[in-house]
């Protein structure tokens, strides 16, 4: 099948390239519109906090608010008073603003700072589901506030500004990361392949993958809500997967050309071998991402949708776009002969590991386990404003509110009841809550429609800290005589963590079963899939330990340019697990395909491991190096969540491609020996019937000599499809 696809792409290469160019253009023009159709959600759809948040949203007459902080001169200075009043009136006239009050027009003393040198303007904004329109409203308020109060610093924050700043910062980080990493990746590819044509193939596949995935995602928004996380995943993962798959395809093509095979035969053999490996890898990565659906959470669902869309387009590009480009540029791409264990560094490394397999296996396992220890004391946050760039106005406003305006912190705990706001039971319960330990301030929500009322409970300390989370649990454990629900930022975090804890076994089970089945179909072994699952889990534990040590405990914060606040983003470990697991299985498939190929040739496990590592080690480490460049480009961003995500994936790739693939896999396979390929008799029969078996490991030379430099597409035989021609021995 793969050879037939390649044969079609070679024969109709210009039509295939034209189709991909049209897809790229459509992805930019039509797919780019997906950013106007995204809808974010902060919590799972089935949790108490999410359901009550939806009730509040329907009952509210306005959307998320904006807070304008004016600090510097005395609040009572006449000039300050006049300027603030003028600014308030100017903001109030904006089309999307429904009202604005300040410390001089409101009786609420909480709008004045305790030191008398700062005050607030509280702005109500119309409800609007369009994230771009909301961001524009924040921009308009900031334009009006710029220089409006002489001698004062005027900053715009609040819930709506946090959302807008997070969207802008994430977009800027992703754009900056791509612009930073792509030139370095291109330069590295040039040195890897020693030619610009081969170097451009992965870049072309990356651009096509991102554009195609955006187009597919735009169509998905017609069916279901998709959050902005999906576009983040497409940019980050699209570059990584396309580079991985293209590198594998081009390397196989160069090996085939070095064997003296013509362009058509080399492309067909590349598709039959590397294309098969790419398909296995894509299916494995897709299975990992599908595990996110088990959480039934809008955040994870959006990540899974974006990731799976990216995997499908990356696989399609590797199987069609790359063969078409190889047909056009193939004669100019330098061949690279296949190597065996005695030919290079990785073969010699495998032999050294095989001399002391117990030492290598126990040593690497102990090292990874030790690095994982910090993960045991992990603490979590969810959408905390402190994850925003340090220059972000909404981050600065959040910090100033916590320090100087007790009770005015954004994202308080909210207690919601299905009774009118003026009911004496609500006011009495609010007074009772104000006397509870850990409560800094209590206020009633105004402007709710229908039979709905809400009490804002501001906890001591941060809005998602230990006090806030304990308060959520206390409010739910000891409810009043009437029905209440608890929501807010801290409640979302508590519910999010609970959902992950409850559904994680189902997600892990789905990922493990799918991965086991795919690797069994590929290898016919029961032990190899089990070993792969155990080793990947071990390496990911080390990644999580490093994540906590760096971002929660604050080590390397000065070097990496961030301020630690004692927590990591709750979504990061889950998403990193899925993506890093998928990438690690990517490299596992790359390595196992060559080891299985060598074992089929020789029947000896030790030599198969050494030959397989020599033939795949360079491509695995090169792919990992390129992917690390991509991830580190995003880790250089300013948003803490993306920085955590990018650096964690870079560490995962580095650990997997070196310690695991180059040392731990050879050591464990040497220890297992012939048992690596064991399976019960019924499963062996199943694999013989349904397994996806290897194509011939190496293309035969054509029946007549072909000079690589003068070969043309039209004149070459299809080596793999020639009957009666035995495979060349390794």
C-alpha cells in the first residue's frame, strides 16, 4: 500500500505539489479564521464549579470586568481626583462598556488603597463570546488610560484583561518561538544532510502541516467548541512531528540511493519502510492524544483535537508531500550508505552497553528515579495571573490588588444560591461567612437576572493558595439550610484536580492498551511493548521531577527569566505526559523498526540491537536535537505555562533520545535476549495473520547500473515491485 501511494505521488508529483500548495493557501486564508471562533473554558463541563459558572454567566447582565489601577499621588489630591473622574467618564462612553465607578463616585471604601496612594476604577463590560472583541475592548480602555492621570501610573487589569493578556502573550510566544527556532532548525538540517534541498523538505512539511491542521480545526469549530489551547498545540507539535517524520523519510531515501537504486525505486522503498514506520508512529501518538478524551474536560478535549488534527496532517505530508518533493529534488540529494554496528559511534556504544547490561540498566533506572523525587511534593495552579509575563499590566494589577486592596482580588470564591439577591437568608449567610477563618472580605454580586444570587468570598493570601482551597472544601462540606454551590478560581482548581485524579486511570489504560496493541502488531512480541511502557513511564517521571524542581521550587529561575510562586500549572503535567509519551513512542518505533529489520535478517538479538541502534541512532538523535530546538524556542517565551510546557518537552526528548534509546533499550534487550520476541502461541498466530510486517530491509540494486547523478525519474525500475528479486543481505 505504501509503495503504491509513493508510486502515485512520483508519477503525479506536480499535481500532488499543487494540491499541497492549495491546501497551504487555504490553511492560511480560511484556517487562519479559526482564531475568531475559539471559546475558552477554565474547568471541566461536569464539575460543580463549571456548571455553576455557566449558571452565573447566563444570569449576569455583564461579562467579565475590568479594573483600572491608578497609583502614585495621593488619592485626595485635587488634580488626581479631577483626572480620575475625567478618565472614568471617557471609559464609560466606550461602546462595549456598560458602567464605570471610581473611589470618588462609589461609597465602597475598598476602592481606595490602605496607604492612600492608589485607587481603582471598576468597569463593567457587555457580554460577548467573541474573544477577539473582548481583547479589543481591553485595548480601548488602555488607550484611554494612557497618560490620563498626570504623575500617576495607570494600569488596566481584572478578569477580562487577564484573559486578553493571556491570549496575546500565548500568541506572541508561539510566533516568537517559531521565528526563533525555524532558522536554527534549517541551519541544523543543512549540516545534517549537507545540502539545502534535503534541508528544506522538513521545513516545507512543517509549514504544510500547520496550515492544514488549522484548516481542519476551523472545520471542527462548526461541530464543537474548541479552546485556544488547540492552536497552541498545532504550532508547537506541528513543527516537531513534521521534522521527525520528514527526517526519517529523507534518511531512508538517501540510503536507498546509496545502494544504487533509481529515484522511483528509492521513493517506493522509502514509503514501504520509513512510511510504514511513520504510520505506526502517528497511530501511536494519536492513541496517546486520544487518552485526553477520557477526562471529558474542555481544556484537554481541545488539546486532543488540535493534536490529533496535527498528527493526521503530518502523516499525510510525510506519505504524499515528501515523496513528491523527493521525485523532484531526489537527483540532487546526496546519498548516504546504510551502516552496520562496526561502522560508527552508535554501534560501538551498543556493544559497550552489551558488555555490562546490568550496570547500564540499573544505573540509568536509579538516575531517572532519583530525578523524579521532587514530583512527590508538587503543588498546582490553574490560570493564575502570576503565570503571565512580568511586563503584563494585568499581572501587575493582580499583585497590587493582593497587596493593597483587601477584598478586591480578582477571581474570588463565589457561593451561588437559587434565591433572589435581596432575600434575608443571603445577607445573613454573607455576614456569617465574613466571620469565618481564612476569609478576608465578603461581598454580594449585583446585576444578576432571575432567581439567582451570589456571594463573593475573598480568601486570605492568593486566590488559589492552600487557604483558598481549604475554604472551598469547607464551604462545600458545611452548607447552609438552603441549596448552595461553590465556584470561582480556587473551586475550579479543586474540581480540576479531582477530575484528573478520578479519570487518570481510564486515560492511562486507554493509552497503554492502544500502544501495546500497535507495538504488538509491529513486532509480534508481548515483552517489547510492556518494556516500552515501563521505560517511558520512568523517563517521564524524571521529566516531572525536573519540572517541579525548576518551576515550583524556583531553581534556574534567574537563568530562565521567571518568578516562581510555589506551583506549576495543573494542565502541564497531564499534557506533557501525553505529548512526551507520544514523542518517546515515536523514537521507540524508529528504533524498533530497525532492530526488528536487523533481527529478521540475522536472527541474532545482540547483533540486531547493535545494528539497529547504529542505523537509527543518528536519525533519532538528530530528530531529537531538532525537536529540542523547536521546544526550547517556545520555552524562551514569557508566559509561564508555555515556558513550562516547552522546557518539559525539551527535557523529555533529550532524556528519551539519549539515556533511554541509546543505553536503557540496548541494555534491557540484551538482558532479555531471545525472550524479547516471545508471545503466546495464540498471539503469534494472530500476528502472522493480522500483523503489519516489515518490507524488505534494503532495496536491491537494479538489474543494470545506474549512476546516481544522472538517474531520472522516468527511467528507473521500481525495485520493490520487481518480481523474483531477492532482498539484499545486510
